């Protein structure tokens, strides 16, 4: 067994009923799992049994699937599910160490709401909250918020940067020891340890303070998933965990080195940012068993759904306009997910895929790396990326649930532990402690101390 001092980080990416586009049709899947709390509680407890760092819930403020009519939409799974902050607040009661990551948009929320909700989740979970910061990418979401289409890519990221300054400023409203609760003196808090933000910017005007004390972690852990030029710069400036998609070791190493360099250019420590590519894993006792599991899922893909998913992965470019049995032609620019469009287009070119073959290829991993095989096969490939600076860990994407997560926990995690790649017990109580990410200082308090010292 190798003695690895650096340990792999693991996230469990858990959309009900799983990541494969046909997962809901699998005989063992729970098609109604998105609104079944007992089901999600069990998934979270399985991830915690496997010593995962965090569970990860994606989200959008609308049905983000690309569809041409309601008949086509009716063939999709994952249409309805819990709002993630509400769900994770309940799951916090039933877990003790697992990090709880909810997705929320900077485009269709206000900073005060986000700061308050995630601070509350951090208290409810005793320091295990994380926020996956997204800018949203679909017009379907815009149409639920008084808009006909989403703001353009640069505008979304300019808003997001200001949004983050406001949210972190609100989390710094109070110093950690601001609240005295002194009954004898009648002093509830120390007024010297209150900091009014009074932000005025291009997008937001927010006075503060936040009506929740500074979170247990200082800030909930900040997660980001953009890989475009804007997305990478944004991640380098604020993110502590980066969820990304690469399909080859060369791609992964290039992204890893590039982002870590950008992090340092922003004056931050590269060691304090964990890069965790998504991996779609199909585990079998034999390779043949793993291949058969995947073949079953592929046989359940509805062609209309496959084309709709491909349209989504191409940034909203309608895939149904292209001949199915011909190569994907060059694509126009998108205001959707630029990085995912590029990734899928490069996959089609690299593997010589027709449009039909491409939609089947993205049906599982949705552009992420796919790994099939025995536990040893899976770990061989994860280890290769981990030891060669392609990843600090992985966001595990089970093909269908609950079996896919149970297979990983029961078969892959023990092999990771046997090789010394992964923890056998949690290192700490908070998510930051388990990830090895420091608690941030209070920026507003530091600014005041500097100003007082200068005066």
C-alpha cells in the first residue's frame, strides 16, 4: 500500500434519480426520489458512511431542459425536486460530518437573501455548508424573472463578482465575538464589533448588517463550476472548490496548472483551492458486469431526450437541425455554457462521432469523464489523475441511484483507502477542516483596524 500524505477529496453529486439521462427508467431507480425526503436522507447517510467530503446538489430556477413541446418534455426525468437549501437544512439534522453543498444563482437572487440563507445553513449544520455559485445559463430561467432572455455572458459575470463582494461583506457584518449576551450590563453585543457594509455598486445597493451572526466557518465554503475564460477568472478569485469537466489527463493537467496559476495571481494560496472534476462511474465486480450496467441504461435513451440533452450541452444550439448520421458541424457562439459547448464539440471531433453517437455519448457523463470497470479499474484511473496534478479529488456522478452511490461506497472507497489515497475517518468537524481550507478572516474588521492604526 502506498503512503500518500496528500489525500483525495470526494463529493457525491446526487440528482434524483441519477446522472444518466435515462436513469429514471432503470428498474432499480426511484423516479419520484426528487421529492422523497427519506430517500435523500438515505443517500446522504450513505455518502457519509463512505467518508465523502460533501454532497452536491445542482439547481436551477426553472425547467432548464431544452424541449420543443410538452410531449417531448414528458419523456424527461428530473423535472421536479426539492429546493436544495430547504432539503439540506433537513439533512443537516441526520448527518454529522458530511458537507452540504447547495447551488444558487447570482443572476436570479439578491445578495442579502443568499447571505442569510447560507449563514443559517452553516449554523444548522454546525459548520458544514457550501455554496455552489452559478450565474445561470438558460433563457427558461430568465422567463421566470421578468426577462425574455438571460443577460449576456460578460454581464452575468460582472454581476456575480459584485454579488460576491456584497455577500462576503454581509457575512463579515459581525466579528466572531461580537455578541456578549450580557444580562447584567444590558449589552447584547459589542458595538465596536459591528461593521456596516453600506455597499453601493453598479448592480446592488445594500446597507447591512446581516441579521445572522458570522457563520461558524466564517464563510460557507465557496464552490464554483465555470470553465470558460470568465468562469476560470471568477473561480480563481473566489472559489475554494472548483467543479469542472475534463475528459483526458492532458486536459485535466492543463486546466489544473492554469487555474492554480490564476489563483496565485489573485494573491491566494493554490493549496487552498481544491479542483474536483466530475467523474461518471459505473462499477462492477467484473468489467463485463460494468459494461452490461451501462448498456442497460443506454438502451433506455429516448432519441428525443438524447437530442434535447445534446442541445443543452451545446449551449442551446438546437441539435435536432443536424443530420443524425453525419458529423457535428462547426457551431456558432453561445451565451449559455461556453466551456461545455467547447468540451462536447472537441469530444465529437476527437472521437469522430456522428450527432447520433454524440448524444448517446453525453447521455451518461453529460460531457464529464466516464469510467467503467472493477473497483481496481476505477481507482487506477482516479489515482492517475490525482498523482499527476490533474485533480485534488473528484465529484462522483452515480449513473443511477441509489445503487450507483452504494456501489462506489462499498467497492471503490475501500480500494482507495487500501492504497492510502483516501481518509478512513474524518479529520475535523467542519467542512473547511475536512477539506483542509482555512477559515477566512473578517475583512471588514481588518480594514477598520488598518484605518485606526493609520490614524
